[in-house]
């Protein structure tokens, strides 16, 4: 079974990968939809990390 430390490491790695994807996709994107989906996934991963405040979901409104 995975412990909290391993989950924290996995969450950090996922957050870093999503942030790289956002910074790579944003300048090339013709539409904001894909970038917003990546940003929302990033916010959800960061919110799952222990010790960090939850982030609100990103919406178009």
C-alpha cells in the first residue's frame, strides 16, 4: 500500500508535469480550452497535496 509520503511525491511530480504541459501548450494554442483543462487538472493535483490550500476550479465565467 502506498503511504502518504509516496503520494505526496507522486502529486508533486504530476503537478510539475502539468505545469510544463501548460507552459508548452499556452503559446502554441489556438484555443484556450485545452490550456484551461490542463490548468484545472493542475489545480486539482495541487489541491490534493498535503499542506496546501485547496484551489478553486477554473471556469470560463
